[in-house]
C-alpha cells in the first residue's frame, strides 16, 4: 500500500476516534491538527489520481477501509484503478 494512502487511513481512524471520545482538554486542537493533516494528504493523493472522480473513489475506499467496510485487497484494487 502507498505510504501516503496508509497515512491518510491512519489519520481518518484517529479523527474518528477523537470525534467519538468525550470532551477533553486539547480535543479541539487535536481535531484541527487532524483536519490540517487530512487536507495535506488529500492534496497529495489528488495529485496521484486520474481525475476528480477517481480521487473521490479513492477517498471513499480509504474511509471504507478505515471503517472495516472493505478489505485491503479491495482498497489496493481501487487504488490501482484510480491512480496514474
């Protein structure tokens, strides 16, 4: 799996956990940092995809994988189909 895609999945998982945790000191800062990380990673992934539609498919697949809705094999196939 591509390192940037893996990092994106890790941040998606981290963000989901943070959003579902009870309030704590520094939570807003964590969410802001995660949002910034996601935006940077999305920009880098967007540069690797064939089109906006391909990017959307890849992001959907990454989120699906992070939520355990699809397998790594499925994610890898979607990645191959939608990147340059």
